[in-house]
């Protein structure tokens, strides 16, 4: 996965620059999300890996599957196809999304909790996290019953673990050392 991220970085930066220039960031982000999803499907992977299929045919199929009609993103798919790099589309999407969020000083965040949080709890937690991380947050929530209680928050590559499981593990470590 790290290799895909390294390969995808220059493609994502170039595409983001073009999207920014054409004021198409949001629409291309949606197109990339659809492309990233499609290229992970088993039948599409099989089609892409067929050496007897030409780059233009592969690009046309992907474009048709997600309904790409604009030139910029459609041309990008063709370039990736010609370079035999269609499999990096999910990594390109992830990096394009990060660049888009960074432009608006927004960071992706995932809040894990042992139980479902109410909207008020989420709002309070997001307000505290915005202040702590100094950025707006694009928040997802997930249930992880292994936490026992409390929350674990991932903001970008930072983790804030305030779960009961983490506290019990720290207590166990302190007692055994």
C-alpha cells in the first residue's frame, strides 16, 4: 500500500493542480471516488489485467462505468491506462481528497466509540477536537465494542485514545513492570 501511495502522489498532485485551475475539485473528487470503487471490483480487475485489451479500451470502459463525460478526468484515466497504473486509482483518490481537505484547512477524522453516540455528544466532541487540532474536521463515526467505553479518535495520522481498553492496558503495563 505504501508503494501505491508513493506512485500515486505525483498523479494526485498533478490532477489536483489541474482541477484547481479549472475549478473542478468537487466534481472530480466525486468522479475519482467512483473510479476508485469500480477498480476494486473483481470483474473490473480481471478486465484491466487482460494484456490483449488496449489502454484506450480499458479507459473507455472505466469512463463509461462511472459516467465520465468531461475531458480532464477522462483524459486522466486514459493516461493511467497507458501507463498501466489503473490499480492506483484508490490511492490517487485518497491523496486527492487529502489535498482537497488541506486546501480548506479541513482534516479527516474518525471517532470510534464502544456505543453509538448521540448527535449532541458528537457535536461536543467535534468542537473540542477542532480546538485541539486547529482545523475543521470531516468526521466519520464508527462503533468498536472492543473499546469497552470512551472514545478513540484518528485525525489524519494522529491518534487520541481515550478508551477504557487503553486505560486498562496502561494500568496492566504499569502494574507488571
